[in-house]
C-alpha cells in the first residue's frame, strides 16, 4: 500500500529539535510472522516517514523481547530454562540463536532499506525490564541483586552501542532513533515484581537508582549523537519525570493507559519539549474505530492540557497502542494505515 502523504517537494519540514516531520506515525516493535523481509517491506510501505526494524517473536526463543536484547550483552551469555531466560556460564545455542536472528534481520535491513535517508527506529529491551525477566544462575531474578543490575546495565550499554554502530553502518544516510522498551519499570519502582517462586515480591527500586541506571545506558549508547533516545512504557504509572531526567528525548505510551491523574506529569513533559509517541490505535482486534474516533483522544488530551493545537502534530508521533505480534497480517496493515492517516489528519487540522 502506498503512502498518501504529499510528495517530497511538499512534505512538512523536519521540526527543530525532533528528527521526524510534523504529522508522522510509526510502529512500536513486534509483528506477526517469521519473514523479516516481508515485515520490513510492509513497515517501509506503510510508515515511510519513520519506519523501524520489525521484531518477529513468532520465530521462537531469541526473537522475543528479552532474548533478542540478551543476545547483545557483552560477556553475559544466557540460556533458556523452563522458567525463562537465565544467565549461563558460557555462550551456548540459545545465545547463538538470538544473535543469528538479529544478524539475519540486519542483513535484510541493509538489503531492503540501505538507502533510507530519513529517521529510522530500532528497539531494544531496557535495563530494568531486562533485569526483571532474566534470572541469575541460582534462579532469582537479576533485579534482586543490585550488583547484578549494575553489571547488566554496563554490559547492555556496551552491546547496544555496538548494535547502533552496526545499524548506522548499514543505513549510512539515516538518523537512528533508539527505543528502550521498559514495560517492567513501573512494577520495579512499585515493588510488585514477583520473586522466582511467585510467593513474594521483590523490594521496590528507588527512583534515583532507576534513573541513574537508565541514564548510564542512554548516555553510553547515544554519546556523540549516535542515536536519538526514547523510552517505550506500555504500562500504567509511567514515570515521565524519571525518564526525562535519565535522558529520554521522547516517551512512548499507550494512550488508553494515560489517566487524568497523570495530566501534570504529561503536561510537564510536553512543556519540556519532550516528544510523545502516543499509542492511539488498538494493537489487536478485528475492526478499527473510525478515523475521527481514533484521533479524538489525542485531541482531547491536548485540549485538556491547554497546549496550542499547532504544537500537537510537531511534538506527537502516532503509533499502535503496543506491539502487534498477536495481530493478523491484514489487521497489521490496517493499523499502520490508520496510524498514518491519523497523524496526517491531526497535522492538517492544525494548519
């Protein structure tokens, strides 16, 4: 499906401070299926202004959020246990499988999109969600051990920095956006992450510690403007202030999970110039709401906070509510088209 955006000579200009154009849409990360070339072509066709590298967890362990990022860790190999991912003494077939999946995806990226000359987004699991989902050798979650978390964050930062450099080499004309997925951060802060047994909860992480760890990863990976950092958190109680202070230049959320009690935090985020990736389109289902119904919650949030309408299309990027690994291929295309049309509608309404 071709884009209905204006031709190159009449496209909205790239906004100062943001690597995307006004009226832009993008995806979150995951898609159904197991063909990386097909998924990437769909993304490029439906989201030409801000495409991203699709993730295909249906391929099995090593293609999932945790395993895919664990394959990037330096000197911290992992293996699959019945309970999930666990650190291992040495690299084995599970670590290699994760690396092979990503290597295949990057080869396809270079082949299919090597000439892309605009913003392009890649996604990795953030340090706190990774620590909450990988087990130590003894079976406890890494989140339980502050020393293990520090080692994990340092390893992650080094590995993702190398990953960003590899993507930049394959897409030499692109501006790379790095999305850190942190759906588990609110639970870590609230102390609601279960122990390995499931009978107790791990102690809450203090906000300064969470902020410092996330900042370490962002500053290491994005040094010298290597990538534009954003954090995705499709959970309730998004810590907007913490994410901004840690260095996130944009925050990606599920719009349905943004209650009015978060208005002050969201307003401060907008006022600070931080980009907002708003998940306005249901990521799963069969029938989409109308275009007007899709855009109204975005407008409603903006009106409620009292910001000028013209600012909305510049600062906001429209996305699906979350990843779409559980959706049908037909629905995926419909969602991406709706994201693009919604972003376009919001831009045109502000002109």
